């Protein structure tokens, strides 16, 4: 029986025995920046430290990871924070390989949302935060507890808590309210279930899918709310041959069923692969001259807006692959991953089902809640702004410290993978402050 894609994704990913709920976790099936290198977590630790400063070093700093997998990111952050507490932040950076190739200059390119700040949302540090004594200020007469003593890590995930996860990491199934700190969402939004539509001569209509086979058929016209979203955020292309011809609904059902993997695009990198789009045997592309598919991102907008509403003061950071309004993919991006390979998006619970994120729409929804300007840049730009540029160590180091040179070279290679524009470096970083300024290291 065919059902809407949103329902099929929800059951396949988060239902009983769903892909993200059962088994060893997503790390066995696809590779993310979290899995690629600890330099990713080290860059986030720099950002967390900046937010901590903007908040005036509160007695409790929350770091919440939404869609935490099996806690890999928070576990790495916990180790880095502990290292920072014991030997200083520079030592933890070196251990993660982030200290290699630091330019010292923040990235300035990219797109920022021009949202007027709400009351209590300054564009500069508040007088209270600016006047807060430094831990190293002898005139203060007090020593501020270290970040390791003040930070509280919370993983948000529907899967059961991993058996060997340290007790310092709290495990919950829903985003907590009253966050004072940082909310992280690394490749979470791409797995928020959404509806898929096709444009016929009668307008936009939902695509239905058979969860067992992945075969698609055309359903009812989209709702007024979804039509408004499509009109605003997913314009139909007009430059492609035959783009002015709409598809007959009956023909659409035939085409969708016989080519159920239309729009099959590389999204997450499979183990060792890049983000390049590709065609697959047995997965024919939908001809551009026939019809346009769209992945309706309204549910993701709502999920991100809800996450922002849980923050009292701080910053939300979404890292994901996506696209902008002027570059929406004609055939969509829906795809699947299983055991390190890209597979057809069959929502039977045996594989990841994912689609690129309409990042500008998500950003707009979050900014409407936060009433603060957002920053939207590529991962390459974001990591460089945080000091990771993948620069090679000086060759002279090989003569004075051969072992150190080899370690530095390996670290530089790891950062280079994270910043490769054809791979992980092409991900988007959406940073949404709430009640604090964007900060000097955020591209404006």
C-alpha cells in the first residue's frame, strides 16, 4: 500500500526497529564530518568557547547535540574539554590536529540573514558580559571554574543509550527547553521526514511510495500550506528543454512507478566517497523534459524553528548538505545509504533515507523565532574561520622533528578532507545566535 513519503520516512527511520533506532548506529552505514576527524569537534569546541565568552562564562553551559547517533561527537568534545582542563586549550587543539594551518583571519564571505534583532538580542556584547572578570584577572579576587567543570553535554536521540557512554553525557529523546549554550545539529535536518511532490498539468501533487518496494505513484494535490512553501522556496525551472510542458497525472504515475529511484542523488558520502551526484545502474534519472520533483521542506523548517525556541541564550549550529532557492535540483535529492554504499531510497527500515536540506528556508524559519541575524556559509569557510585551513606544516619541521612533522602532516590531511569543497567542505554551516552577537569568527 502506497503512503506519503513523510509517513514512510518516519516509520522507516524512527519507528519500532527503524534505521536510527535499532542496530549499531549510522556510523556503520555512512561517513560524516564527525567520523572523519577529531579536528571537526575541535573546531566546534572553539565555537563553543566563543559562545561561552559571549554568555559571560555561565556557571552551567549547555551543549546539546540533536540527532546524536551513538554519541560520537559529544564523546570527542568531552575528551577535548577534559584535555583542555588538564593541559590548556592549545594542547587539545594540537591533539585534534586543528592547530595546523591556522590563518589567524576570520572568513568574511558568505551569506547572512538581515533580520532586525529582537529586544535583548544585542549586536555587541552586553555590558554585563563585557565586564565579567576573566579567570586570569588577578584583580577579580576569584577564579572562574574551568569549561570542563561548567559544561553539560546532552545527547538527543531516539535510540537507546549506548551501554558504555560516559555518565557525563546525558541521554534524552527530546530537545530540552531553557538551553543556555550551544545546540548542535550535525546532519540531523536531512533525516527529518518530508513530503515529496511532482508537478503535473494540474499543478503540484504529492508522490506516494510503497514502503516495501520504493515504487511511487501520484497522489492528491498538495495542501495550501505546502503549495505556499513550494511557491516561495522551490520555483520551477524554465530554462530546461521542455520545462514548459507539464506531465499528465496518469503518465506521472506510470513514470514514477517504473522509475521509482528518480532523483537518486549522492548526498551523504558513502565510506570514502565524495558528494558528487551520480547515476546508478537500475536507477534511471527522471527526464528533465517530463516533470519536476520537489522535496517539501516545511517540516524541516518547523523542526528547526522548534529547536531555536528551546534556546534562552546562545547559538544553534546546523551542519548539513543542502541547496539554495536559485539552485534547487530538478529531480530532487532523495537517496539511501546502507553498509557504506549508496542505495535506492526504499523506506523499509533497512537503510538510511535522506534528502538535501533547503538551507535558506530553514534559516529563515529559525531567524523568525530568534529575531537575530544568521550566518550561512560552506563548511570550508566555517572551518577556516575557526582556524582550520588544512595548510601543510613547514618542510623545515621534518629536519628538526621528523615524528612531529609526520603527525602534523596527517593532521593537515584530515583537515583537508573536512574542507574539500567537492566533499565534506561543501556542506553548509547555519549558525543562528539567540540573544548574543554572531561573534568575530562567524563569517558575516
